[in-house]
C-alpha cells in the first residue's frame, strides 16, 4: 500500500516499508507453495502502479489478472484492515494491459524478430551445444553482412540452408559450417515451432516503450503476460523474459539514482531461467542485474527457494520477503539455514527457527533503509491487496481488452515483409534457371488469372533486381572505403553481391519474358516462347537486348558514380583527419604554454614568499636584540651584554 514515498508492505513489531528510492536495488520474494508469494507480489505491484511506476509481471496461474479488479469487501478483509490500523483503506483495481505470446487470444500479441533475439539467447532457447552455437553465430554474421533480414523462423531456416550449401565459400572468412550442426539446429527449430514459436517470431515487433506508459491519472500500467499456456514451454518463457530484461538494459539510458524506479520487472518462476544455464549466459545475466539499476529498473525474482538463484545474482537482491519454507530433509534444512543467514539478525528471535514456522501471509521481511543498508529482519504479516486476490471476472478482462484497441491496431495484425526467405528464394530460382533445372520455354501452357498479376510479378522481380544491383554497388563502394586489413573480406562480399545481382537480373528477365508472352496471347495463357512467330521472337529479343544494354549502362554509370563518391568521401575523411590532427597539436601546444606560464607564476610567487619571510625574520631578530639590550641595561650587568649578543647572533630564523 502506497504511503507517501514508500510502500507499506507488512507489519510486525513495527511497520515494514519498501522505500521507493531504494526499490531499484532489486528484490527477492521466496516461499513454499501456498505461503502467500502471489499476494505479496500484488501488494508490491499495485503500490508501484499507484506511485506512477509501470510494472511487468507474468501470470503463470491465471490469478494475476485480478489486479485489474477491485477486491472483495469480505469480513476477513475488514478484520485485517482493522488489525493493521489502516485508515485510508479502499478497494480498487490497477490500470492493466494484458499480453499474450501464444496466439493473441489472451491479450495483445507479443512478437520479436529473430535478429532481435540474437544468437546467444536463441542458442539457449534451442538447447544448442557450443559448436552449434558457433555455427548459429556465423549464420547471423553472414545475414548481417549481406543485409538479409532475419525476421521469423522461415527466414532463419532458409538462411541455415543457404550457408550450408555455400559452406566452402564462407569457410575462409567466417569459419567452418558442417552439415551435421546445421541439421541439429534445424531439428531444434522444429521443436520450437511445435511450442508456438512461429507465432512469437515475426512483425510488428514489440516496442518496449509501450510498457513505460501511465494512465490519465498518472498511475503506471501493470503489464500482465498471459503465461498459463506459455509456462508449459519453460525454455520459451524464460528466454523471452531474459531477452526483455537484456533489451531494457541495452536500450535504456543511464539515469543514476531516482526518487522512484522508471520500471519494475517481476520474474516469476525464476528457477526456470537458471536451470542448466551455461556460464557465459549466466555471466551476462549477472552483468545485467548489476548494471540495470542505474537505468532506473528494479528486478524482483519470485521463486520457492533462495537456492534456486545463483549466489552472484542473490548478492544483488537487497529487498527481501521470505515466506515459509518446509524442511524435512538435511538438504532442505541446509537451504533454510542459508536463507536465514542472508538476513541481518534480530536479537528477538532466531530466523532459522522462524522460517519453518511461518503461516500463510506471514514472512521475514528486510528492506533497505535511507542509507542503502539492510534493515534488521522483522517477522511480519503482509498487508492485504486492494485489488482482487483471485482471477478477474470475464467482464473485467473483456473491459481491459476493449481499452487496448489503440495498441491492438498496432500489434493485432502480423505482416511479412521481404526478408531473407524471399531473397534466398529469388537467388535459388535464378540459379536453377541458369543450370537448366527449370525451362519455361519448354513447359506446357500455364493458365493465369490476369495480366495484372503477371505485371505485378514482373514489377516485383524488377524491384528485387534493382535492390540487388544497389547492394552490389554499395558493396563495391565498401571495397573502396575498406582498410587493407578488411579489403579481402570486402572484396569477397562485393563478388557475392555481384553474383546475387546477376541472378536476380536473370529472374527478372525470365518473369518479363513470361509477361511478354502472355501479353502477346491476350492474357489467356502463358504460352511457351516457341509458339511465337519468328518475327515476334526477333522483336522480343531485340527489345530485351536493348533493355538489358540500357540497364547494364545504367549500372556501370552508377558504379562509376559510387566509386567517385567513395574517393571523394575518402579524401574528405583524410582532410578532416589532418585538420583534427592539426587542431590536436595546436591544443597540445597551447596546453604546454599554459603549463609553462603556470610554472613561472608559481616560481615567482615562491620567490616573493621567501623574501617576505626573510624580512619578517630580520625584523624579529632586531626586536629580540632590542629587548635583550633593554633587559641587560635595567639589571646593570653590562658584562653579560656581549654574551647575550653573541647568543642572539648565533640564532637562525
């Protein structure tokens, strides 16, 4: 329950508050099944929402949807409110948005592209070995170098086959790719597709900025992921949440310590993330958890036992709520001892004994104080949530979904733009035509729906050929800009791009030929070229030759222009580098002059101070001589005057 700039979470001997300005120090909610973890999660999440902090959480059991609905005004709730001494109590729901990764029926569909997921997390998702992960890294690198978009799983499958078929060509630049490794990755893709991966990978991709919004009252949205079915695919569930956490870390700016977090991320069933996680990926998770605090994000892990979380991650979780644990075996008792030792001791009780005696809704609680120090652990009862403890009604869920129409317009309909799959298909068709695998002139007539469709096909083929030609020109320009070290790889890419452009041009020629033949026949059917008259054949051949010559001339001119621009850019870069170097040398000289001037001034000041000190010492010496002389004169012992002067003469100041 929000109370000023802190969250009132529980009450023991004293009230237990989670401070908003310490909430991005992360946290942990643990306890056996049925001890009250979900209620604790709801109390914390609704308070963050009331404070204007957007929240993300996964609904594993189906009851988190109750956050959108006001709680029931039962006798039990009223008694608890009186017992806790809550004065401004009210039952209310939170502004919620429901999301669904499987088919979009339970909320807004969530999609990410294969490229966004990246090879590291995708390898974990597919359960690949180190060797297979290396092959997947190569495939991603080749796709990136050739500007082949990896959007969905069919793009990745096509790219894997493309690289496998050209492994000899890529080996010297990227490394070895074996058919066995590619086959294993393709088999793993089948398993992911069976778990609903086809619906998850695609576009429009999720924009995480949509999760940082507040409603018209300034309350943060609670983004609820429908994970009731998703949890049956634990790898997909855990890797999506890991991707989201990593994406937040990589895209959000540094903000330092804030009065309250920008976003709070609840990771339920956290043990699924760390089960069998390789060291490299675990190191990445540890890094993200350590550093994402400065991005204004708080991460809270929810699981049954603290033992489910690696020690290096546990060390970063400062705000802790420990519900009851059951310990019947020596191993379980060891876990209880470790959980108790993680708290700052309370002299009033022994945490190790209390953990096994906690009832439902009770917990050991320790949050950070204003100085960032863990408070002494308290045995406390968790406050009731203001929202519904159970699953929301169908009417409330329907109302939430209806309010999401703006985002549904953005994410509702999937689309499939030209990407690696279409690009590789064009290359393959062109290669088959060149090898004679497919011979359109000898094929029987094929019916067509309309000339408009063939014209559209021809336009698409021309566009693909133009795009391939542009890529070839760009690759040629990259060769001109490349350093000596990168020159071989750039030349290889340019050669590959030129071959792709050639094949794409062949595809365009074939489609143009089919369109011309259909046009000659009035659009009734696509007849073989042999059915044309000799005159028509000559006219068509002359037209195609003329168009091809014009296209080659245009490509040559464009290539020449690209080379000219590349040289001009190189000259401009060299000029800018020389100017920057000149500026640097001038600045260095100016700094040297300033330093020398400062040294001279310091020397003059030191000399002045030395002279001043010498004057003061001389004045002090004369004053002492005068005082000594007067003293000797008064006592009439002139014989000692010479002795005193001798002593004074030997003094050094």
